[in-house]
């Protein structure tokens, strides 16, 4: 009987972790989508666009991609924490986002959306339909990938007192640099798109100036990714490498502040060049 009770408690504990992982994945995915939205708003938001929670002006492709990227990452996290049946828990984590779009479609069909919030265009309907239909598939697949990643790196994720390999309390502040990184990465991606159209417009421009702009934008994206990688590794493995808390905090500060300042300057320089051409 005692063993049966302990097994029951263990199962309840695992269930609680899975539910908590689904909630954490929802928050993580929402943060990623929010960072993409912030980056898009930085580029387009000052042009009188009708910007809201559901729709980001007339930038429908950006809205769909931003939503699916957030869902994919959030469901991956949920599946990774769940450890088994990751696809199911990735889907559970994404259900509130599905519910949001079902409500949008419902209000749109009944006219309440057009009357009280925003007139729905064909583009808005396409966004709502695509996200409603595709979120479950993306969430399920990403959750399965998260589960497989957890199993393949069991020795890293199973360390006691950690959440996704780092101490749980670090997530109380780590969300902020993740958001800034997503914002800056989104701005860089839009600069790449502008760069691509300039290449098409002028082959001569590409041959003379293009390599420099490509190096600036690509270097900024590399710096963002490297700073997140190094910060995560310092949080997860810093003590195992013999570093003190003070040194870990120092190196993290250098990476995060240096990357944000460096990438911001690179983006300003790349934007200035693109605007002149």
C-alpha cells in the first residue's frame, strides 16, 4: 500500500510538472511572438497602422509567421518539459492560442468584431483561418521534437533543481534579454528582406556595396545568437567550469549588454546605408 501511495504521488507530481510545463511553454511562446511583434512595430508601427493584439496592421505574412514561430518554440518547450507524450502536451500548451483565434473568427462571423473592434479585411480573414488551422499541427510536431530533444540530452535536462537545464529562478530575468534578442533579430530580418530587394534592383549596387551590408546584418544576427548561447551556457554550466557567481554575472552582463549595443549600432549603420540607396 505504501509503495502504491508513493507511486500515485509520483504520477501526480509528474502530471503537475507537465501542466506547469504547458503553462510555461504558453508564456515562452507568447514572449517570442511579442518580441516579433515589437520588432515589426519598430519597422512599421509609426506609419499609422491599425495595430492590435490579434492583427498587426496590414502585415499579414509577418503576423502568421510571428504567431507560428512563437507556437513552435513554446510547444517545443512544453514537450521538452513533459518528457513523454510531448506532442500532446505541446498541443495542450497551444490550446489558448487556438481559442483566441476561434473567438476572433466567431466574433467576425457575427459582426461584433467589425462593429466594436476592427473592420475585418480579406487579409485579416486569411490570417485568422491560417493560424486557426495550422497552430495545432505546428504545436503537436514541435512538442514531439521537444520530447525527443529531452530524451537525447537526458543528462543535461535531468539535473535536480533546473528548468530546461538552468536554475528555475534565472527565468525570472532571462525572459527580458530573450525578448530584446527577438526584437533585434526581427529588425535584422527585415533589413535582410530590404537588402534582397535592393540586390534585385541593382546588380551593380550588390557587387560594390552588397558584401559590406550583408556582413553587417549577418554579423549582427550571429552576435545575437552567440550572446544567447553563451548566456545560456554560463547559467547552465558556469559552476561546473569553476566560475564563481560574480564571474558568471560579469560574463553574462558583458555578453548581453555588448550584444544589444553592438547589434543596435550595426542595425543603425545598415539602415542608414539602405536608406541612402
